[in-house]
């Protein structure tokens, strides 16, 4: 196994406020990590550092064997797939779904004067089929439901066959049906040995898809617990992380938690 991401004593501050403090973490190419923690724990900042959108205040972040802050980001970022609500807001509402996905080939949001090869279009159409979005190819992005937009964002993120896939709360705000459909697709994708290393931020253990292997818990910018999923998603670890006595139940590949 090869390491695709390493945080070496990473801290990050903004306006004098510590967001992350001394994070030590490593992700291998076959890992699928879920990141959980209370609001303000530093989850999104952790993901932005992994995506090379931010530089650490101290410590080292190494992504795909390139140290953030000491490498050509133009060459690194296309190797990383990133999907988030913030990214979706940058997509023009009148862009067609096929173009939203295809523009990932040039790392832009909004088609302009770029030239695309036939292989780009074939790959975009294949990914849309795999994520059950082919019937929406000519639809405007802004006309889609939240669940459909989130799936388009994921399809865009994997269109370039990234070596690392980062998902920031992909199931947030979805209704039960849309959430379960998305988690089923994510679970199938995560379970494939051909898929890249994955890191998914979520607020709820109910949103952990099948196929995920590891969990990182954050509290107050520090790692509360990290390791194999079965060892970390427990009442003891979650209670300490969220500051509330919690019980965890497992049914097959899915988890649920509630106050004790």
C-alpha cells in the first residue's frame, strides 16, 4: 500500500484562532475514511488542507507525495477529486449537466473557450451513467434537486479518475429517499478495489456508506480517535468526541447513534 495523504503535526489558525491543532494522520491508497465531529471541530478545514486549497500554519501536509506549499498546485489539483456544497455554488445555474462534468477535465466551473477531446465526452457520459444521471445530461444544473446536484458534483469529481476523492457532507440536507440512493451508490463505489482513496466528512454515523474502512473523530481541532471503523465508531469514542453520552448500534454495514 502507498500513502496518498499525510498530516505531520499539522496546525491551522485563522485570525489568531486555532482551527486545527497538532493533527497526525495518514491515508493509504486503499483506505476509505469518514471524518466526524461536532460543528466547529475543523472537519471542513481538514478537507481543504487535503485538497491543497489551504496551507497549514505549521506542520506538513503531503498529498500524493507532494508537499503542500512546496509544489506546483496546477499539476497536483487535477489528481484530487473534490465535491462540496461550496463547489456547487460556483457552477453556473444554466450550465448543462454534461458540461458541468466535462469541465472537470480543465479544472474549471463553467464552460468557456476550452477545447475538449472525444475521450472527455465519452468519459463524462460513462460517469453519468454509472451515477444514474444520464437522463439529465442536457438538463440545466440549476433545475436539479439537491440530491441530483450532489450526485452531479460527485460524478464531476471522479470524471478525471483522481487518485484521491474528497467529499464534504455529500448527504447533507437530502430527504430519506435521496440520501439512501446516494449512500447506496457511494457504498458500491467505495467497495470497488479500482476506486481511489476516499475521505468523506459527515455529521451523522447514519450517513457512513458501506465499504468505508476507517474513521477519524475531531473535537476542538484535535484528533479524538482514529483507526479502523469498527474500533472507532463506538459509544465510548463518540461520547467523548461529542460531549454527550451516546449509544451506537450497527445493522450490517450501517450505523446508528442516539443519546443514552
